[in-house]
C-alpha cells in the first residue's frame, strides 16, 4: 500500500458525538495550525440536535492557500462508533484512519488500502479521570495531543494556545495541557511517528484573522450604527444577534449614565421582528434583523410593504438547507430567488453576497448606508458555512474618517424652505425621494405612510395612473441602485478563452481552486464573483463576452442562473449549471467534475438538470 | 378619490394652551360610511388631544388594515401616520418606540386586526408593556371585507346576513388583564363623555393602555340580532364609574364627596379622578377587575369605563435600560467604536 505523503497540504476530518465538547477541541487543533502560519479552513458539520447524534468537523490545511472544500478525506479521526462504517469509507486510498482501539475494530470495516491507527482513548480516560464528564471532555483534548505527535506539530504552540484560550480561567489551563500531554506521550512511546502527512511552521497567514461570518456581521451592525435589533431565534442566524449583543454590552454603554445605546427585542416571530425593524427605520433609527429560510418566508409580506413604502430595512439572511425539518444545520444558497423577488405585487429586492468574514463586516455595515440611501430593503445573503464556521479572513478595518450616509432626510429647516413637501416626489431625478422622520416639524412634513394607494404627496388615491407612475419610478430607482451596490470581481485567465465561471458567496474558494485544476486539464476560464443584485452592467457585459458561462451555486434549482436569465433575457444555452445541494459546502473536485462533463467534445453525456446530484465527495 | 380638509375655520374656535384649535388636530375628511362608529372615535381622539394640549407632531399614529385602521387619516393631520399590514401594527409600534421614546404612540386597530390575524402581536405588545395607547374599534365584524363575523362577535349574535355566530367571543379587556396589561378600559363610540377622559388617561399612562371601544358598523352589523349595534350597546352598557382627567398643568377645581371618589396622580403629574365607582370593582386590583368583567358578561351586560390600572407600571424602555436620549438621535460618535477598538478585536482573533 502506498501511504499518502504530504507536508502542510491535507484534509482531516473528525467524527464525534454531538454535545461532547468536541468542537472546542477540534477548534483548538485548527487554531494551532493557523498560529503555525498555515491557512486553515475548519468546517463544522453538525446535526439539528443538542446531544447524541453524529457530528463532524473537517479541517482543510493548505499552505497553497486553498480555503474551500477540496473533497475527500486524508486523515479521519473517528471518535464516534455510530458513524464509523461510513467514516472509514470516506478515507482516500493511502489515507489514515485513527480510531479509539479500547474496543477492537469491527473486522468487517477494515480496509487494506488505508492506514489504521489505534489510540486507546477511552482506556486512558478511564485510568486518569473518575468524573464521567471529565472523561468525555478530555478524550477530545487527548486526541489533539496525539495528533500533534503523529503530524509532528510544534507542541509548544498548543500549550500556549490553551493558555490564551483559558485566560481568566487559569484553573483550566493545567488540566488541559495535561490531557494534551497524555495523548502526545502515548503516541511517542507506542506508535511510529510522524505519519506520512506532517505539518511545519510556515508564513502564509500574515495578519489574517480567524473569524466566523456571523460575528463579523454582528460587529458590522455595531460599526454601521445599528441601534435596534429585533429577531427570532433560528439556526444558523442566531449568533449574529448574539454577537451584536456581546459587543453592544462592551461598546455601546453610555459612559455617563450606564444606559444602553441600543435596544434588542426578541420578537414573538419573524413577522414581528421584521415589523419592528420597519417601525424603527421609519422612525429614523438604524435597525436590523437576522434570519434564515423559514423566517424569510414569514417576513415576506412586510418586505413588500417596505419595498412599496420605501422604508430602509436591513435583513441578514444566513441561508441553510430547506425547511425546518429539512437539514436546518447544513449549508445552502437556496433562498436567492425567494429573497430577490420577496413579496406580493411587482417587487425586486436588493441582495448582497459576501464571501468572507471581512466582507460580512464591510457589507454588514454598508447595508445601513445602502438601505437609507436607497430607501428599500437590503437583504444580505450569507450562509451557514460562512456564518458559523471560523473562516480565515483579511483583518477588519474601519476608516475613522468615514461618515454614515443617512440618505435623503429633511430637517425642520429644510422643510421651512419648501413650499409643499411630497414624500414620493422625485425632485433630484434619481427616483429617490426625501423622507421626514416623525416629530421633525410642527406644521410641515407629516404624511401617512401606506403601500401604494397614494400620490406623490402621500395623499390617498386609488387612481391607476398614479399607481403606474409610482411603479415606473421604482423601476427607475432600480437603475440608480445598480450604481450603488458592490461591483463584481473578475479573475482573468492568462490565456484567451470563451469559457467562464460565475459564482457568489461561499462558492468562491472552491471555484478558484477548481480553476487551477481545470488549467491542469487544459481548460482555461475567466471568472466573475457576483456581489450584489441588481446585477451591475459589468455582469451583463461579462456574460456577453463568453460563449459559455458555468454558474456555480449551492442549490438544486440554479437560482442565480434563473435570476440572470430573467434579468438579462438570456437563453439556457449560454448559462450552464454547476450545483451542490447535499448540505455540505461545494468542493473543488466536485466543481471540476461537473464542468468537465459539460465541456464540448467531452465524451460523457452531460447530466440533465434533474439528475445533477450534489456530490459532496 | 382623495380629499383634503378645507382650511377655512371659524376664527372664534377655542384655543388650547399651545394656541391650537380643535381643527389643528383633525385630518382629512372621512371616507367611512355615514354613521360608522369609527368616525365618532376619531372625533374623541381629536378632542382628547386638543384638550391635553399635545403637540400634534409629537404623536405618531399607527394602524393595521381595516376600516378602523384607515381612520388615522381622519384625525391628527399634522402627525406622521403609518397604515401598516393586517394585524401587525404592534410590531411596527414596538420598533418605532425603540427608535424614539419621546413620541406618543397611538395605535388604532380593528377587532379583526387585533383578535384574529394580529392576536400574537397584540398579546406580546401587552406582555412587553410597550408604552402606547392601543384603541380597538370593535364592531364584531370585518367591515372592510364586507361584514364577516370577527372573533369578538358574541355567540348567537347575527350580522346583517342573518346567520347566528356559533362561536364564543374573545373578550379583549379580559384577555389583556390576564396577560398583565397595565391599563385596561372599555367604552362605546357613542359615549364621548366617557371615552374622551379615558383616552386622555391612557395617553398619560406609562406602559400599554388598551381601550376596547365598541363601535357599531352601520352597514353590516347594526341590525336587531347583533350585540354590537347602537341599540343593543346603549341598552346593555354598565359603567364602572365616572372618570375625570385633569392634565398636569391645570388646577383641580372639581371636588367630590369623600368616600365615593379616588384620585390618582399619573407619572406625568396629571391627575385622574374616579368617582361614582361601582362597589364591586377596585380598578387597582387585577383580580377584582377580572371578576367584575366576568360577572357583567354572564349577566349579559357590557362593562365600560376604566377597568384596571397599574399605577407603578414599568414600560419596555425601563426594562431594557435604554438610554434617555432617543436612539434615533445618536450619531457616529455615540455609535461607532472606531478603528482602534477594531484592531484590538483583530488581535484577539489570531
Ligand atoms: C394578510 C391580509 N389578509 C387579509 C386581508 C383582507 N382584509 C382587509 S381588512 C380585513 C378585516 C378587517 O377587520 P377589522 O380589523 O375588524 O376592521 P374593520 O374593517 O371592521 O374596522 C381583512 C380580512 C388583508 N388586507 N391582509
Ligand atoms: S363598513 Fe362598517 S366599519 Fe366600515 S366604514 Fe362602513 S360602517 Fe364603518
Ligand atoms: Mg371590525
């Protein structure tokens, strides 16, 4: 058997039982590699369950800087007998299967093309600890120590990290270091180490940080000046408001009075959450909510009202797979269409697609400027993969010179200078009209907010011409919006090509990696990352420039492709789909495979749409 | 069609402390059916605000959907208003109130808007003790969709269509009491003498103030078999007592014989006089209020007046400990921690 050999370039996956504290140990492992200067991309694949079901944690380590899922597993750390049969099958030929050999391995599971390494985790724990909870917790730390020896890691990095992580809880430092040593020692004295895959310190991390997108969004809301947050708990969006609250408690307390310069209301449901955001924004505060698919559905009516009544609204949608009894803890990009055209009547909503934590922070803060400038809902579309996993990211930055763009709002003095105020009167020709906040002026500027049954002066009317005129103005505003939303990013191939990739959000990293694989296959492609809807003119030009464009996305129905076809009236020939919707992040190998199958001259018949099965590899 | 109120007014109309006449508190001409109870309630709102010398632009009026929810167009033309979506006005008010605690929030809803589609939001606004006045214009039917029974229609009551309602009614004051509401009143659109002081008291209350106003729908539910008709309500209303409201700045001139009257100082300094109180009700005791409501209900009468009030109510802002300064007045220097703090956060993420 040929064993896999690699330095600083591999995929390791941990199979654990949910609720046993494994995530923090696995995170310790990933963070240690990060501190050694290695780009890492940890992904927590967890069930909708508090305790007992299988859970996985996959870490991509790549000195080359690939941060997406590659596909395949080189090292499996199997700590959950329940999922063992499936886990051992996933290991690449020549890879490593590490398991708890306190109990012997079921002979039927043994593979001859995989290195099988036993660690007596349960036995060590039972010898060392009396308390069952300690036995469970430290088992995880012990295998991290063991991995340090197997992979030839710098042990000091681990011990220092433990010291940092338990700052303020010093009592926990020594027991954790002891557990790490137990694993390390066992391997050193009983097993052949290191294995074929090793790590060594590198310098590929620079000043980057390791942060989850939801925390970045919460911080973005703090920096963006949000004062009102209304929400209803739903995975995977809950930690957005948690982060907002955590930082607000530190950074938003009035120094003089101790009072809070923010209000967080846990609403009775998502309808109410959205209503609160609209009420607060109508009244001149910056407000936001965070939700996921089912919540987005519930917010739909209000999103229509905000669109028609032109009320700034900020919504962070952390997408997940399907319904509440679908795979609520798995990732997808499957709310694109329902968000883009959310609500009744003719509505079009502005979407932002961040791809990194830094972009979550930047776009999160910018959402408030955009919402107020454009007077319409801004729906930021992130997903579970970006939101809940630690992602390596450029550091966050705030320009202290920057001022909030509060949009077109009239003060009492402004109103005094105006003959007659019209809330929906397009005076500047950009189809964006002037707002007034309640309470501004004793005599002028008050109006009755309603959907569309009003004229430019907000006076009640049901005349069809007024309705039409208003709808035309909203369409003209849509054109204005294109100038404000973030522009796409383009990557050009060194060789001229008529083929391109188009992707958004978390499909970026795997797509970029797939581009390199395709280049090795002799297929050169340009690429565009779309960052917003409405699509800017650059997107249209890019599509016209290419013969075929592969639209890469993480849903079944090719939702962004549908949006492109609808907005640009393009036929299906030009736009091909690369899809993954099994709930795991799309992998580079999967993308490559689907593209190869659809390239002209390829001898495999392309899969028909309905048969393209998301392949997590 | 759109209407604007003609601006000409009689110069002799009485002016309040701010120099405003009642006309300054009016809105556009109503497009509701002639005789609709909702219009009388609008009139009482105008009178209460005028008499309280409220600055019209410091009031925000919000509503859901229905004939009742249209009525904010017909009063307080100088106030910002918001005709939101069906049953969801409470959430919009919650957000608005969080943004600016210094305005007076007047919510207007119907029985369909509140007791059916909006039941969830109604109950949670009560539970949070949101600082607002919540007026239900209660006609026992869905006026705007042409007269279907609502959830407040009494069992056996029949609208113009004629079929007796087979379901029991949801009693909004009873429900509000049970949910911990801090101000609960009921009145009748046709009884301005009772309704105006109740609205004033509600506006001075800190916390959630519910006034359930029986308001006949002349077009669909004012027939003899209806228990929400003018005639039925006039015959079956029983008042808890009389309420007089004396704003903070006014001298108290009326006096009542001792024993029959109670005085309450509201948190804004105004004074509420309750007199000729029914002996069966202590309006400061929740269980007494609940029992009185039930007693009258079972004897087929409609108890009106101030039913319950909690004098020490704490509103949502107090619970959340939000800043005294309205959140919508805070600027970058209050809100944005700056790059230095962010660089420390970056450092903790390496
Ligand atoms: C989501 C939604 N469902 C249904 C309607 C239709 N609708 C308009 S008003 C109304 C009932 C209003 O009844 P109520 O609140 O009692 O007001 P009233 O007209 O009796 O004053 C309904 C069902 C709507 N506007 N929105
Ligand atoms: S239908 Fe009924 S509730 Fe509506 S305006 Fe007419 S009388 Fe009033
Ligand atoms: Mg009604």
